């Protein structure tokens, strides 16, 4: 007979994610818009993938550009910058070395990619 739940066991385990209280050391994040996944490592976009086809988009303008923050667009026309961690409802903003900036459609979610997916990122040109 089972006496404790999986959640109870996880909270007693010092290696469980719920037990860690230090700084977030994760290097990879996936920012999901309605049509696109933006894969970011240490603040730089390393891959972009279509949510419809699952194919990586090698020529996307965000690739190899730094994510500068996010923008929140309001119904009254106001725009508020967020230099911190982007949240659902905000649009990502990527810098592009003098060619202007790329602003995405609003985020639907922020996730952590599976290790298998990180290993399948396309190799940057010239490396």
C-alpha cells in the first residue's frame, strides 16, 4: 500500500526542482508565439522553429541575435518595455546590429526545451 504521494516524495528529495532555492541556472528557453518557437541560449536566439511543421527555419532574422527584452502592447495604444524575463502576452524584441529590431507576435508560453531538442538545433553557418 502506498503511504505518500509522488509530490510528497519529491519535496523530501533535495535534488528535486522544488527543493532548489538558488539562482536559475538554466541556459535554454523556448518562447512560443502562435506560429513560431524561438529557442534562446544565454540570451541569444540559436534556432527558430515552425510550430505548424516542426521544421527549423534556418533563414529567420532572429537567429544569432540577442534578445533585448520584451514589449507589452495595450489596447489603448500604449507600449511598455520589459527589460527582464519576457512573460506570456508580451512580444520579444531582438536586436539586429543597426538594421532595426525584430519584434515578435505575443508570447503564448515560455518553456524549457527537452535535451533531445537542444541536440537537434541546426549548426550555424560557417562553424
